[in-house]
């Protein structure tokens, strides 16, 4: 049995274009990839792969799914066999034996830590947005930094009160164990009492690549220099700092679509860049970059641009870490911001288009950047210049690709005004030394679908006059936006709004009204959302895209996949587009009201048939009352929710 955490890791790690690229020759068409379908004979490509969504679909034969589904279909593997195939491809360890009681206990403990972190994030966010202390201290800080409230909701920012055990006390009152509070690092134990690690700080939740809260960063707001400016969660069973990048969950789709990752230093740098419309950005959170972090980026793109604040000393201190990125075979560029500026401050002072233009125009290849920076320091000192040559050649020797190495030798030779042959000689010495040590010197050398293909796309067979059409829309919104935040007005007031996850709102609304789904697949998917919600977790789309029920996974792909993508030219020219995401609240409300209206229509029709067949007076009276009640509900929902005036 493969546990859920490992399955999530496999699905998150596997890049669908790499998996399918082993079998199909793919070529880029806009943000998607196109090729000849491996499942049926065709001359015109109709097989489309969406790297950003991690799914494929053939608009000729209708085959669709994610990486796991593709391997199952192509290799005729079972679900576990396909997972193990991908695990081997990406060097992910899979426990194949049955789980022991101890392993089950460990798995349950990890899930408890995840649930506690989710509870803490919701507590911090609620405190920030609703408490007087949170608004006056925490929210004021974010506003002073120019962070919009929609970004506060997106990144689930929060505030931990000044009271030293506020969270610990609240968590224990809600049934969370003291030992888990200490294990997550949310609380610190002293003399049999527990205190909040993050008290009196604004909170930055840290998410895994799959979107789960695994840790926190807290920034102090006072001027007490005896306290650390930032405090982060300690290492735990679910949080490993060296394997985590802040913002990766929010950035991975943009990194794939732009085929580039921007690396910054801190939390606010990431948020400010997002606010400027640049979303392919992550942060190392003030720590030195690690191999695991580099490989995480490499899953999505081989291109990385590091943004610096202009301090030469800080840049030189990071050279060793950047050499590590070069060694992984990635293309590294450097961007220096003007003196006194960092990504956060620059993004706040300039228009989004200016920020993007600055990054594009000032990105310099790392090796050439390093050569120029060190060359400026050598002046006419031959000894320092000799050390520089060795330093640069050593960096070039890390590049896995032979052709790239020779090109950099040529360019650096011209920059340093030194013979190319001398650099090659020094480079060969280093490479031969690596071979002697047993180290390998060289390990490796918007989609538009034609109309006839779009017409061939198999559709879910749904009667538009039945509630199933509305059921489909609700499930589609849950898959695409279930974990997104919308603002909902409280029933007790016409003004106050609270942030709610789309899935939570939809589930509560429909379960309270007890209106069930008729379509078997939609009902199964909705019930799975309901079960997960009971444990305070909302499954992401990958849960359904890789579902072990092939009908559910196929349905999920069909609902998510669209052959049309918005052209990047709209964004480049700063043309504002009204998309579904920007009006998500409205779409959710319309879907719910339309579903209820259609269900009520069907219920009234059935009641009228029962009334016509009834022969007993008492039964007729009860059915008439029921019919009148249904009519009142229908009139109200159609008028208030859908803007329709109906007369019956």
C-alpha cells in the first residue's frame, strides 16, 4: 500500500511533459504542447498536454488524464504499478510492504500535525482580520507595506497576539494535543507550561508544493533589538527547511508557463512581486540555497533568475550556492536592483509593467556577471587576476554540457583579455582531477485547437433540462477553485464580510439544504469533498485527477481541461480581462442558485404528479402544502439569486 503523502509527492514531482515526452514527440503551441496521439492513429495532431495543469487530453479519441493515468493507459499498468514507475523515474522512495501499526501511527501523527498547522493558520488569519489588536497592529503593518487585502487572503497572512499563550490555549481548548503543539514548533514548553513561539508577530504561513501548511514565519513589529526580527518554525516531521521554498505552491503554474523561476530572499519580496503581477517567484527565506531546493525548481524549469538588492558583499557570499545551481545544469541569471532597493521596495514603487521590463532587461548570465564583478576588483594586480581566472574556470568546469563550457571559455577569454588556450588548459586540469577522484567530469551533455478537433471532443452526456448540468458546474468549480478564498457577507449584517474557502462554502450551503446529486460520479466526488471537509482538509484537484476510480479521474480531467488559453499579449499590453477568477464569488453564487432552482423544478414536477394520482383527501392536502412551499422557495431563489421573475 502506498500512503497518500507519497502519492501526493509523486504526482507533484512528475512533470507531465517529461513523462509523456518519453513516448510522444511534443511541440509547443502557446502555453500547451501538441503531438500525435499514442492511443489512436491520426495524421493531424490532436493530443494536447497542459504543463501548467499537469494533464493531457486527446481531442480526437477523448483519452485524458494526468501522468499516472497516461502510464496506466500506455503501459497497461495498474494504479500502484504506474505510481511505482513514476517514483523510480523521479527517484522517490516508495514503501511497498504493508504498513505496520507503528507506521500507521506515524502516518496518523503526521496528519495530526498538518491539521494543527491548518488550525493555526486559520486562527492567525482570523485574528489579523477580525480582532481589534490584529487590525490595529498586524493589518496596519501590511497596509503600510502596501500589501493589498486580496494578497493577505491569497497568502493566508495572519497575526499572533501579544498574549504569550493565546494560540496554545485556544488550540488545547479545541482538542489539539500539547505534544503536537510542541512538535510543530507552534508552542515552546517551559517548566510544564507552553507558550506561543510567534506571539506579537505578523505571520507568514509556509506551504508545501501541494498547498498544505507545513510551517510559519513570524516577523516582530517592535524595535526590541534583543529579539530576532524573524522567527521560523523549527524542523519537524512535516517541515524540512532545506527542502522548502516559500511561495512554490502559488508560483509553480507560472514557473511552468513562463519556463523561468525568479528567486528572491524573503516573504515580502514574493508577495510584492505577486502584487506586481509577477507570479513565477519563490524565496529561500533567508537561508542558503540547498540542492533539494534547486531540484524542486528544476522540476518546473531549467531557467532561474536570482534577484539581488545590489550589495556586492552579499552577492559574493552567495557565489558558492549559485555554483551549485550551475552544477545542476540550470541556466542562471542575475538581476541587480539599484542601490537602496530590493525586490519588495522596487515592486511597490513601480508599475507592474516597469518591474517586469526591468527584470527582463537587466538579467545577466551568472558566469559573465561573476567574471565582470571580480574583474573590477583585480585592477592591475596580477596575483589577484590569477586567482580570478582559477575561480571562473572552476565555475565553468561545473557546467555539465560540453558545448556550453566551450562557449563560456570563449566569452570569458575576451572579457579577461587572456588567451582562450590558457583557460582551456586550466579547465582540463580541473576536469582530469575530478576523473581521478572518481567524480564524473561530464554526466550529461496559448494553444489553439483546430475547429474540427474541438468538435470531436467527447462530452459528458447530460440532459440540459436536468439538475445534472448544474451538478457538473458545481463540481467543476470545486476542482478548479475549491481552495480559493471568496468574501461572503454574514446573514446577520449587510456589510460585514468574512473570507471563506469556496469548497467550505459550497459544502455547507448544499448540505444544509439537503439537496443531493443525481449523477453517480458527481455524487461520489461531492461526498469525497464532504468526508475530507469533516477533517478540516480540502482535497486539491490532483486527488481526483489521479483517483483510483478511472471514471472519476476521467471526469475530473474533462471538467478542468480547456483547449483555449488566454494569449500572453493581453497581459503584456496591460489589457484588463474579466475572467472567471476575478468574478469567482459571482460564479459560485450563480452555480448554487441555478442548481437549487433546477432541483426545485424537478421536485415540484414530481409533487404535481403525486398530487394528480392522489385519491385520499389528507394526502392531497399534504401534497398541496408541500407544493406551495416548494413554489415559494423557487420564486425566492429565482428572484434573489438569478434575477428571474417567475409566475406560477
